[in-house]
């Protein structure tokens, strides 16, 4: 009898102890650009609001250049990447990746010139133009815009991959670059330093820059892992869209800028953000056509070879119930 009682007590104590033990969270490594942007902030929101934790995930946002990050994604060093321009460029060349969520449909970038450069035409004569890396979306978009405005991107200017936004901004402010592509927070700094805005990319182009890309093998073999991550990311994305005051406060704190500047960035961001993390097929086709032209890809590429929104659409359906 005493033996049975002892075993019962031991079992009960063991169960009680197990309840107090926190289960370990699965770690997710996400490649981000390093620039202060809402695209990168989405993952931080997911962490801070506990959206990922509710799916037993902890997300590490790791900065790397566009090309190095996608190479790391392909090698398995990253689970996901935020950088869609370079992801799709790799896909068009045959890399086994898929874009599974899209944050924006128009580029929220501007081209600014250093002091003395006041118009696009001032760049002619071999001026140095900074983008993130050659072949990245910032490179493709800049070449297209220059060509549309009468500047040959191969003869009239020298386009250089100069790394993350912080590096480009420092080079622009110092005069090492004659012009550079900047995001919303960098735009505020350039304007305060008296530099000239040459063009807004979103007025003339349709493309995708931020979102989620993943290896096809991970999407196929670890679909539940991908689903858990996308659930948290989608919740963070929708929270950002619908909570202006809190989102602006978070941006001001994270970007270390005045609240008025953060509000300006927030409103500009909503102009280009998608409603539900996807983009329609006709938009996908236009973006693919644009990238094929820039990358000189001749083969046919169907939208389903680049994009796969099945999980995000399924999650949106669940959230609406």
C-alpha cells in the first residue's frame, strides 16, 4: 500500500513539475536588409507582440547584403529572406526558391543626388550611382528608371553595389557617391542635409521589395514550420496596417527618429503595402516581365514558378472566420 502511494505521489509531482517547464522555441533565422524600414520592422513586431511565440517560434533578424543573404538562404544559413528583388532574380536564373508573402507592390524608394546634383540629367558623364548590390531589385529599378528618363545606365553612369542602406547613405552624404537609392527614413536624413530628390520610384514602377522567400525544399518538407512562421508574420503585418498610433510610436523608437518623421514614413508605407500579403496574377506577370528584361532572361517564366501564396491565403481564410 505504501509503495503504491509513493508511486502515485512521485507521478503526481513529476506531472506538476513538467507543467512548469517551458517548452523550447524553434529558432528562425531571417535575412533582412539592415535598412531602417517597415519591411524589416514587421518581424520585430511579430516578436514583440508575441505572435511568433504563440506558434512556439523565436525569430532572429540577421542583416546581410542582398546577394550574400540569398546565397545564405540557398545554403541553409537562413530559413527565410525579406529581400524579394534578389530572391526573384535568383529564381529567374533557376534557383529553387519561392516567394510566399509580399509586403509591398510599388517601390518605396527615392534617388537622391549629392550636393551639386539637382536633376537626373546631372548624372550623365559617368557619375557614380549607389545601389545595394548588382542584380538586386534596387539595381534593376534604378537602371529602368534611368533608361525611361533618357539616361543610358551602361554608358552615361556607373552603377555600383555599395551594400546596405546605412553604407549607401554615408557614402552619399560624404560625396563618395554622386547619387544613391534611399528608403523613407534615409530620405528624411538626406533632405535635412540639403540634398536633392531626383525621382520617386513608386511613381513609375510596379515591383516587390519586401516579404518572405524560402527554399522550395523547406516549403515542401517543413510546410508546418513555414505555416507557423507565416502566421506570425501575417498577424504582425495586419497589426501594423491597422494600429497607426502604436506602429508610429514603435517606428520612432526603433528608427531613433522624431515621431513626426515616423508618421510620415508610416503613411508613405501604407501607400505601397498590400492588403493581405499577396499580389494578383496580372501584377505578378508584369513584375516578372520587368525583371526578365533587366536580367536578360529569355525563357518563359510562369507566375507559379516564382510565387506561392497558398499558405498565406489559407491563413487569411482562417483569420476571417
